[in-house]
């Protein structure tokens, strides 16, 4: 493919629609700085898919849209279009059939970015796929902008590997590998989610299996718990009675011992009180004598301290006098030394003043002679500069003339080649077939109409599919909700039903009822309904009567026979026929909260509940307690019973508690199950119907999609063939016109170039003579300037030397004056210090004469004598007090022993009382529990006689174990079997899915390994070839040296590429040690090495030659010319040598500020523009 045209509109500074024709292989873009040349490079990079604003020299992508100037408004869209000649069919995929390709990108202010290929809207990925592996792309090596050269050569090894991959054409492999890795990642995520679901399902299955096993153990544990509980209560009752008798006897003995100990304690306390009074009197005398002793002792300490203070003061004054004498002698010596130094520094000051006057006079003479030397040097410099400027102008004119001559010669040769090529191309042109084009147009229109009809049908089918999917989703959600509620309600109903059946079947009652023919009769709790909240109250009042079984007159003969062997557990037989009519229920009676489903039992139930009223709280019941008649009872919702004389708190039985509540909930759940059955069946039917509709919609849509795809392919085929033929026609017409115009233009240009060449030969001869004369005159003026400069330097050096001597003399004068001032201050300070020391000496001698202490020593002897007398008196009084204290301690110890003897006795009495009360309470409590469990007093005595060998510990351990096992089981789930079967079926389905995913992931991993293997082979061969080309091109650009590429890792798929380059004569260790020009040439050699392996359709160079000198630029241009046989080059340059390389020059100007335009440029104008820019 070859780039033939570039169209810009609204892109950066190209606000007006601009067409850049690019017919040649070497196209140069010229113009002054800032006119928008680099915007052409940015436009190409942008249309190829660049998405980073920084790479386009902007802060956001909106910056590429023309933002207005002082005279123009901003535009709302930017578009760039590249037109390619694809007559050789080198484009990939379906686009290879087009003779001409157009790639376009449009961006609007609202952020919408669209891509088009041949005016067909495509994705950005389609554009990148079109150029993938060709070296073209927003970040490929074929587009080299300003600063890109240094970034290429200084890039990290990992970044350089990208260029190698592009040259090897493995970018497609990498994209396929990335897509495959994405699929593997998705498959692994799906597999992980599936594994989580399988694990959760496995846990659920294990839990359901455990629940089934728990249900079987529940009944056995309940029976064992009831039997063991009754045995434990009997053991506790027996232990309580025995402990009560033992604690009563121990209490009586402890009370007698306490009375005896208290009598002995009273006698000791009376003796202790009289002795304590005598001790207090002796202690007061001790305090008085001790105060007198302390007073005289303090006076002695004060006198001793005064004597020590006067002695210390005298020693300090003597030491101070010695130090003052030493200080005065030292200051006197300093005064004498200062006076001697003052005389010496005065003489030095006078000598320094004389030296300063002499040096200042020498400096004035040197300054007066310096201007004459400076004037002479400036005059010689001006004359030399004048002659140098004249010579430079002549040399520049000579260089321009030489360049113009070379350019004219090359242009003549190029024009001759162009004329011959145009004649060959004109002879080779053949017109396309017009009849075939008409036939293809008719076929394309027919295919488009068929495709539009199928697409409309497909849209309707997609809407139907979407509606069917939504309907299925809604039906599934409704069915799932109903099924979940149905399953939970049914499981709760079954659990409650089994619990009620276990309560009914407990013990040996079922066998006795079967013998009496009453096994099918419902119990009382099954024939009544209680208001919500009052179930516990009815249970508390009726207790065992809730299980009463109704019987009639026909059952009496059989019952009489069975009465000979009564049941072993409590049982109430209800005979409603014997009861008369019941009185109406009073307000607040418990009977008002009960509804009888069987009218025959209502009179009996009314009598059982007669006299029982309700209270909402225990406090309300307490308020009614005093108003109750004998035999009347008030009950609370919690089951607490209060009669006129007592309060009975309700405690539920282990098995029968909640019987009425469970029965009411059982009926409620049954009603809910019945209510949910029909909606659930209807929901299942709706789900199945929605699935059938969804399958039908999918089949219909798949068929329409296949038909639409076939129609689309057919239309595309016709459109491609028609477009190819239309482009061939346009190409033929445009090519014919271009060849005719180009031939005429080249002939006229050939004549003009011949005249220009003759003019340049004459001009060169004149300029060479003028340059030789100017060089001779410049040499003479340079000799005169050098002599004047040397004389000026000598005069300036002499003046600098004198100035340095003046500065040294001034410094000596200032130093002498400073030293004299310091010595005068030091002499005055010494005199002042001597006077101060004399005054301090007189004051210290006066203080020393007054430091005598004879009167204090006499006063101290008198105080010591008095202190001895007070000390002896204190010792006698203290001995008497100590004797009283010893007697007092003896009696106090005796009293404490008595007190300590009382505490254990009291503790034993209190302990025996508590044990006695606890034993009685325990016996009463467990006897009440046995009574509530249905045991009569006679049965309790029999039970006590049968537990002689049983202990409470093992029984309690058994109960705890059974209760713990029951609690560990939790609620019994009777629906576990249904849920277990469903879970097992789902697990089988998920296991099959897991195997399918594992097989798919293995297939994808094999594909990645195959891609890696092919990529590794292709990359290695590409690396070897590029390395070989790089080692050949580098010496050609540098005129010698060596360069190579180094792989930085063992694995070529992720290893980096490092560049090693050593120009001629250099042994640098890294590429970073090269100069800017050397780095540029190295990068060019690397890029062109890639081009030789995989030539890009075109290459963009933005001022790549800026760092190069003329010699390197010539070598660079020669290499570009050689590469242009296979690759089209579009380059931006200010270098005249590079401009001469181009077959075509495109000028960019900005006559209107902020707006770029394309102008025609010839070689002469380009050279003049270059000279203007440099000037």
C-alpha cells in the first residue's frame, strides 16, 4: 500500500478542508517554525488510533479540534482521512479486494469518536488490525516524531521488544494469545464459581443426610430423658430429707457451745476496761515529759548551728583576701605590657602610611596610560570584524551557488527519469469494463433490499426473544418464590405434626387406650381453639386434662373391664353426656378465650374452667387477688396462677409445653400449604410455557441471523466488487490526467532547470575570485589586531599589580589603627580593675575582725546540762507507762482469743441453718416436681424405695448428655429427603458442567502453547535478521564502527532487546555515552533495519536530521533514497540537504495567525526559506 492523499478538516491548526497530494516516494514538508508542520504527523498518528492526548501534544483528546483564533470561531468536529493505493492487494482480510483504501477518523465536541474504512463505520480495533504487523500504528516504529529518536534508542529493553514484534508480524499472534488468555481467565472464573457451588451443594447434602439421621434418634432420646428425670428428682428428694434431719441435730449442739463462750468473754472485757483507764493516765505523763525534752534539745541544736556558721564565714574571708592579692598582681602586669605594645604599634602605623602614599601615586600613572592601548585594540578589532563579515558573506553566497548548481544537476536527472517513467506509465494504462460495472450495481441494489427486509425481521425477532427471556425470568422468579415458601411451610407442618404425634404416643397410654377401644378418639386439645396469647394460660389451668379422651355410654362396659388394670400414667376420660347445660361465660373469664369445636364437650370444659378469670399482667392479677372468692383463680398469659391465698408460678413441662400453640400453628401451616398448591402448579405451568416460547424465539432468531449474515456477505461481496471496479475507473481517469499534466509540467521544468544551471556556473567563478582576495586582506588585519591586544594585556597586568599593592598598604594602616585602639582600652581596663580589687580587700578585712564566737560556747554548755536532766525524767515516766501497756496487751490477747473462738461457732450455726433450710426447700421442690409429673404420694414412696442404689451424679450426667444431644440435633427437618434428592440431581448436572469446562480450558491452553511455539520461532528468526541488517547499516551511516542487538533474557517471548553501538574509534560501554547526533544515527540504523525485514507502507520523519551535521545528513539522505524503493517517506526538515532529497515538497504556511495552509514550494523557494529561518 502507498499513501496517495491526506485530507484534514478541523484538526488542530488545519481548520479549513485541506488535501495533501502525495504522489511520490520522497515527500518533504517545509515551512517556518510554528506553522503546523508537525500537526501532519500528529494527524496520521491520530487517524491510526492514538488515544493518548500527551502523544498528540495535548492535555485531552478535545485539544485536537480547532479551538478558534481571534478572528475565527471554534469548530465542532475534527476529521482526518488517509487514502491508500492498494492496487497490488496487500491489505489484509476483506480489504485486500479494494484497489483504493480510505481510512478516516472523526471526533466531535461531545466526545464521540468514529472510524471509517471506505466510508464504512468500523471499530478502532478494525483499523489497528488493518495495519497490524506492517510497522504502522500510533506507537509503531514507522512514525518518528520530534524527540522519538532519542526515546527509541534510550528505551527500556522491554519497550524495544515491541518494535521487534511489530517487524516480525507477531502482533496478531499476541492479540490471539491475549484473547485466548481472556477466555481461559473467564473459564477459570466460571470453574471457580462452579466449584464453590459444588462445595456448597456438597455441604448441603451432608447436612441433609445428618438431619435424616437426627430425626431417627429424637424419639429414643426423649423417652430416656423423661424416665431419667423422674429418677433424679426421687434421689434429690431422698437426699433433701436426710440432709434436713442431720443439719437440725448439728444446729442444736452449736447453739449450746456459743452460749458458753460468750459468758467467758464478758468477764475478760470488764477487767480490760479498768486497766485501760490507768494506761491512759500514764501515757499523758509521758507526753508532757517528752515535750520538755524535745524543747531543750532543739535549743542545743540551734546554738551548735550558729557556732558552725561563724567558723565557715571566717575561713571564706581569709581565702578571699588571698585571691584578691593574686588578681591585683595579674592586672598590674597586663597594664605594663599594654603600654609597651602601644609604643611599638605607633611606629608601625607611621611606616604603613608612607607606603600607601607611594603606591597610590604609581596607580594614578598606570591608569592615565591605559586608554591609549584600549583605543588601539578596538580599532584593530573593528577592522578585522569588517573584513571577516565580508568574507563570510562571500562564502555563504558561494555555498548557496554550489548547492544551487548541485540541485539543478540532480533536478535535471530526476526530471528526465520522471518524463521517461510517465511515458511508460501512459503506455501501460488499460480502461476497465463499463458493462460489468452496471451489472454489479444492479446486483448490489438487489442484495441491499433483501438484507434490509431480513434485518427488519431480525429486529422483530430480537424484540420477541427479549420479551420471552423477560417472561421466563419473571415466571422463574415467581415459581422459585412460591416453591421456597411451599417447601418451608410443608416442612414446618410435618415437623409440628410429628411432634404432636410423639406427645400423643408417649408412654404406655396408647396400649391401654387400644385395649379400651379409644385409640382413635381425639384428645381434648384437638377439639378446642384458644385465642392467640392465651395458650399457655389454658395449659397452666387444665394441665393433664388437655389430653383427656372423650367417651360415651356405649364405651362403659369395655371401660369397666379395663378399670381393673388402670394405666401407669395419668389419663383423664371425658364423659360429656353426664354434664348438664353450662352457664353463660362471665366477662373476663378464661372460657371466653376458648372455642369448642365439639359442642358436647363445652359443658365439661366450662366446669373445669369455672372460676378462672384472666389478667393481662402479673401486676393486674395481684390487684385482683384480694377480691377473689374462695376457689376462684386468676391466670396471666404466662400461665401464673393466683388464688386468694397463694401464687403459683408456671414452669413448662419438657414434652407437653406448647401443645395448643403447636396445634394452632399446625392448622395455620396446613391451610397455607393448601393455599399454595394451586398457585405453585400454575407457576410451574407458566415456567414451562415460557421455556417453550423462549426456545421457539431463539430458533427463529438464529435462522434469521443466518439468513441476514448470508445476505450481508452477498451484499458486501457485490459492494466490494463494484467499489473495486469504480475505483479502477476513477483511478484510470485520474491516472491518465495526472500523467499528461505531469509530462507537460516536467518538460517545462526541464528547460527552466537548464537555464538555472548555466547561470550558477558563471556566478560560481566570480564568487571564488572574490573569496580569495577577502581571505588575504583578513589575514593582514588579524596580525595587527593580535599586536594591539598583546600590548593592552601587558598594560592591564601592570595596573592590576599596582592596585594589589595599594590594597595591601591600606589594609596595613587599618590593622595598625585597630591594634592601637585595642591596646589603649586594655590599659584603661587594667587601672580600673586594680582600684576595684583594693576596695574589696579593705571590706574583707573589716568582716574578718567581727567573726568571733566565745559567748555562743558558754550558752551551749548551760543548755547541755539542762537537757541531761530532762532526759532522765522522761526515761522514768516511760518505764511506768510501758508496764501498764504490757498488762493491757495481755488482757487484750485473752479477749481476742475468746472472740476468735466465737466466730467458728457462729459460722457453724449459720451454716447448719442454711443447710437445714436448703434441704427442706430441695425436698419440697423435688416432691412438687414429681407431683406435677403425675406421681401420687403413694407412687412417690414406691419410687423412693426403688432407687436405693442410684446416685444423683450419674443420673444428672445422663440427663445432661441426653439434653445436650437433643440440643445438638436442633430442629428436625422432615423435608430433608426431598431436598436431598433435588440436591443430588443438581450436583450431577454441575459435575458434568465442570468436566466440560476443564476440557475447554485444556483446549485453550494447548492453543496458547501452539501460539507461543510459533511466535518463538518467528521472533528468533526476525531477531537474527534485524541484527544482521543493523550490523550492516550502522557502519554505512557512520563510515565504520560496529553495532548489534543483545537479548536480555533466556526466554525470547518476554526477554528485552538492548542496543550496543560503538562508532569508529570509540569503545563506549553503553548507548547513553553517545552524543545526540550519534544516538540519532543509531536509531535511524535500527529503524531502517526493521524496514529491510518488514517494509512499512510509508514512514514519517519529523525533523529527524536536526542533530546531524552536513556529512552525516548526506549519508542519512542517501540511505533514505535507497529505502524509498520499497517504502514511501514523508519527512519534515529545515535542512537544505534533506530538502534536495525530496521528489516533492509540501509547503506549510500560517499567513493567518493560528490557521495552517498548504502551498506549492519549489527547491529555490525552500532554500530561501531555510536561509531566512537561519538568519
